[in-house]
C-alpha cells in the first residue's frame, strides 16, 4: 500500500461520510471506540477456535468473507481516525518499526515456544512487533 493508496481510501471514506452527514459523529473518541469494536468483532471469529482451526480459517469461503469484512472495517475506522487527527499511518508504522528494531535487536533465530515466550516477556508481541513507548 502506497501513500497514494492510503490517501485515496481516506478520501473515499470522507466522501462517503460527508454524503450521509456523518462527519459530526466522526470525532477521535468515536472513531477510536468504533475501531475497538470492529477489532473485537474480528477477534470474535477466532474466539473458540483451536490454533490449528484459526490457521485454516481462510480455507472456508464463509469464514474467509467474515474475516475480510472485519479487516476492512478495522482498516476503514483506522484510516478515518488517522485522517481526523492528521496522522500519516504509513509514516507512523515505519517510525514504530524503526524504534522497535533498536529497542529489540535481533539476537539470532529464536524459534518455537521458548522464543515466543521470551519475546512476549520482552513485550515484542505488542503493537505489531513492538512494545509500548
């Protein structure tokens, strides 16, 4: 996804909201709440699945469609949130990855459960590979 792609999607979402007079409701607080709800709806799809079932969720057309719809909803609200606050989501992500590469330097391959547990203890599982800052 390029900056142009993101900007085009943000414009489409803004035009969609404007055509329905929804802008007064698209406050940072409301958009953050909506984003949280949509992320929870994505999680709900996986709630009672085993890890093996979760890995195969896209094999079933019905569940794949549900996942894709919820991903779209999460992304739509995130892009609208960023648009309202003037956050460049791609620049924010790139900066976060840069900080995390410094904060969590690679120490060789850590596979399996032990590596995952160690990374989790260090906070590497937060924020798409990064901890809180």
